C-alpha cells in the first residue's frame, strides 16, 4: 500500500496513524533516515545507554549466537557447586 504525505515548509512530514500503527511507531520514537538509490527509508531506532552499548556490537552478538547454539545443541555442562566447576577448569589445563 502506498501512502502520500506532504512535506511542510520546515521539512516536517506527518505519518498517518495507520502507518504509525503498522510500523509500531509511537510519539517520541526515534527514526533513522537513510537515503539510497531505492529512495528514502525511515527505520525505527531504540536508544541504548552508553554503558550497555557493547551488547549490541557485532562481536558481542556473534558470541551470543554461538552461546545460544551451544545451549540448543547441548554443548554445556552443569555443576553442583562453584568448586566443582573450578576443579573441572583446572583439570583441562
């Protein structure tokens, strides 16, 4: 579905309520604007506290995916105590 909007004199546009609902955009949300050969793209964004931004870096996310795959395939070990875990780690050395 194509929706036509008007660019106002100060560069503002109004996204119709039906578009906002469909895109789950609420008042105060942030949008990234990207222009490429296909046109103009508005992508909803979420602010992340600087102290938590490491979590969203590709390297960290790759580790998260690897850990999830390990869990799903059963590549992990449970321990009854921290001492048992440390003993297992020391045995690997």
